C-alpha cells in the first residue's frame, strides 16, 4: 500500500475535547448519579439542619448527639451530611450531571437532526461487506432499483434515491419518530434537572410549630440556606409572608384491645397508659397570603396548599402540667417529658441545684390527652395521663413508677411537708408543620410528561432502515432494525426484486 493511501493517525484530543468526551460519557454519568443517590439517601436518613425541629428544651447539636452519639455526630458534621444538599461536593456533582445532560442532549440532537436532514444515502461496498446482515446479488434485474423505491414508499418508508458515477444508492427509514422519542427522553432528564435546581434555588422549606389556637407569621427568606453563588441574587428578592392561624388542634387516641407480649411484665396499674396510642392528629388551619385565604383540616397525607406553599402535618408534642397540692394550696407547673427533676416549694428544679434534704427525683413520661376512640367510635376524652418514675437521690436507682392523672397521684414530701402530686387537666398541644414552597414543581411535572412520552415512543414505535447499492448487475442490500430477518415480509420482497437467493 502506498503512503498516499495510508490512514493518518488521529490527532491527540485537546483539553476541551477531553472534557467534552468525559461529559458525554455514560459510565461517568451513571457513577455521578449513583453517588448523588447515596448522598440523597443519607440526607433522608440524617435529619437536615434546615428541616429538623429539635424537641423542646434541646439544641440541634444535642438532638444529633442523642440520636447518633458523640463520635458519629462529629463525623456527620465534619462531612456535612447534616447539610448535605448545601455542601460544595453535592453542588459540584449536580453541576457535572447538569452539564453532562446538556452535552448528551446536544450530541443526540445533532445526530438525530443530521440523520433526518442528511441521511447516509451513499454507502460504499465495504460498508455492506462489514455487516453480517447485508445480502449480495450478482444479477440484479433491470429496473429493480425503481421497484425497490416503489416498494419502500408503499411500505410508508421515507425514501432517498440518488445516482452517481453509474451507481444507484437508496436509503429509506420508517418510524423515525422513535428517534425523536429518544431525544425527548434525554431532554426530559435535562428538564427534570433544571426543575430540581430551579426549585432548590428559589424554593424554601422548613418546620414551624404552632400551639393550639395560635396565630403566627411565616416569613420565607428566599436567600436563606442557599448556595453562595446564588445567594447575592436572591437577597434582592423580597421575603414572602404568610399568616397562619391554627384555629384548633386535636389529638385522637385509640386503645389496643389485647395486651401485647412486651407489656406482660408491666404492672397492671400501668398497662392502660401503654395501651393508648395516637390514632390521628388534626389541625384546623387557615393561611392568608396576598389576599388569598384558605382554610382546611390538615392531617397526615392531607396538606394545605396555597400559592405554591405546601403545609404538611408532620408531628405533634404535648406538654403536661403537674398539679402539686401542699398546705391546702394547689399549684401547677409545666414539665418537660424525660427530664429528671426534684420538687421544691417553688416548683420543679434541676437535681443538680437541689438543696440538701431532697430525697427523691422524678421523671415524667409523655402526657397523653385527647379524644378517645374505641373500635373506631368516639367514647369520650382521655387523660391527661402520664407515668412518673421516682428515683433515689442517694443511690440514683429508680424506686417505683406511678400512673398520674387528675384523679390519681402520688404522695411525697417537699421541704419536710407532705404533698400530693397529680396531673393537671391543663395540657399544651403543639402541632408541627413542615412547609415547602417549590416553584420548580411545574417544571418537574413537565419533565415527567416528556419522559413518559419519550419512553412510550422509544419502546413501542419500531424503527427500520434500508440501504441498497446497485452497480451494474451486482447489488447489495442491508435491512436494519425491526423486521430485519430474512424471513420477514419486507426483506423477502426486496430479495425477490433484487434477485437475491
């Protein structure tokens, strides 16, 4: 072979070409998506700082330490897993995936447009010989090319026929909408990414707690907890203000009919407390924004939506009060569940600050109070009920546990004087709402619609291509795609026209 016919080596790609190749790489894109999926899963398992609502009397750090332990919390905090969506590495991965989706869309769109506008009509003899699906004919009948063109047009193919230097070339395809479906499928990924990024950039989410009957103003600062790149722009936007009014909040309880096995060792007088469980918690909420007002009952899986703000019922907390009777006088004190305290003449106090002579400390389990349902029917009102654990200040051991209600209590001594401790009928009910305002949701809906359309076209529309090359009496045929086997009707007819045995 002469030097003039040898293939010259391909030039080494430049830096921009390398970056383009990496962005257009499917394995890299899949790896990035898997890493993002893992980070998103961690962001779901680990409460995020901008969404978590620590229990009353507890800081965010204390909540994390109580849940994960000191060492794990330090690792989580160091890696930013408690604010994973705002970390530089999550942003970098999202940016890479977005650019990769854009590059893949450009590449696929370019190929599809080229195939539509400039289909590969002229194929050399070597192209046919290199494909095992091609068939050869040494004696093509006169006028066979025109018959092939007619047959393909009759079969609703898009046909291109050209003749050059005595050689007939035919290219035809059918079901090209499948290719556009693939473009739509890839485009939908880009739309979904844009919708997610747009929603994160301009969206706001968080938690708010309302007491029963409380009114509160919810101010949404669009720049809060946002990436430094977009924060200066968002700071120019005015905050959004919503007026919230929780008219009423109730907690419904039900009672287990049978005592479960884990309560078998619990004293009978305490079992009732554990048999009651929360059946439902419901808020009657009114929201006002820019002259628009909406009221409805908000409960789990039934959010309130007004002007892109979605309010979900996500939790509740009940704060009970102790009723302490001493010297013929009764006083009520709020108590945080789970905290140990001692009783003094001035009310509950921290055990560490107790004066000498205090012998007992107490810890109260969560109060239970609300409408009571048995077998789905309302039967009255429950509680308030709570269990008080009594411990020795001298040894630190738990002495006993007593069920407290407005009618039942325990007797202890405060400053050497007898005192009776019961549950007050007063209970503070708090409703926790998670809220989210995401302007990217309509874009996400559009992306899912485009994706479904693209998948439908890509899966259910068959795409077939036909190439024919006739030079003198010899001919070559290549059928690719759906129904390309020799036994299929179309290849059989083309074989007969071209004289292929």
